[in-house]
C-alpha cells in the first residue's frame, strides 16, 4: 500500500506548473498534448501489448478486449457530447461540458483513472509473488508514470481545467491505484484471470484517446512550419521516452 501511495503522489508533479508564467504555459500546452499522445501510443505498442503477448499470446479474446476498450471509450465520449449538446453551446472551439471543459479532457481523465487502477493491481500482484518482485514492479511503474503524468497534466490544462483543478483531478484519478491494489490483495491469485482482460482493454482505451482525441487536437491549430515540427518532435519524444524506459528495464 505504501508503494501504491508513492506512485499516486507522482500525479502532483503538476504543482511545478503553478510557478510557471501563464503565457509560457499556454505556449507549451499543445506540445504537452503531443507528448501525451506519443507516450500513450508508446505505452501500448512498446509496453502493454508486447508484455501481454509474451505472457499470454495474442488470440481472439485479446483482440476483443482491445476492441472493447476502443468501443467503451467511444460510447463514453458520445455520452459526453450528447450531454454537451443538450446543455450548452461552446461555439467553434469544439465540444465542451457545461463548465467549459472539453470532452477529450474528461475522456483522458477516465482513461488515466483506469490505467492507475491497473497499476495498483500490477504492484499488488508483484508483492503477492515476493518482496523483491513487488519493489521492482513499483520502480518500473514509477518510471513509467512520470512522463505520462506530465503529459496528462498538459492535456487537462489544454482541455479547460485551471492549474489547481488539473492537479486535484490528476491526484484523484491517481488514487484509483489504491482501489486496484486492494482488489488484487483481496482476490489473490484469482487476479490473474482479470488481468488477462484488463491489460488489452487498457491498450484499446489508450489507442482511442490518443488517436481520436489528442492527435486531432494537435492538428486543430496550424500556425507555422516550425510549430508543426515542434509538435511532431513532442509526439516522437513521447514515444521515445517509452522506448528508453524499455531499454532501462532490460539493463
């Protein structure tokens, strides 16, 4: 439980943004969104799916779980858009909730909460095997979470959250890791059956969030060739960081 709490507190990295100047923060937000999109896809295709396939193979059930993740988050976003349509018009800026929060920010929060829930399960499952495995798993999750939390914080700010609320909601979603750990400890060895569905489902949700929400958001603003190249660089950096983490794990 201590390990899970430590991992959850990484979400408070956004506190750094409180000291940043508003104008500077506004200029870098789209690049943080690009970084987050790259990190999510890198997580899927460099970590989640390869690790799952190595342990369980990739059959029909895994494919259905990935599709389920995509479909569930598609439905979730449709519900958010439907609620927006029947409550308030945000003009040409895109779909928003009544408080001016863009739909993609809400979807990202839900995906992040599910991912942290899964992290809690993974950490607890590691400790169920042995103390060294649990510690090693915790370190791996921490390294994995740092870049993703930075990107998620940028997505929330770009989606309409204030800096204070972005930090608060990021922390609340991070705390779902505690619920995941409690569930894993309660179920014991039976948690492996659930993880066979949860990992590819998480992969599907990340693919949807990155492909349907974040990447289109990056393309929405076309200013200069230099800005476009920087957005590409931030996207590739997100993928690259996940690749570097994989290399660090092998070492």
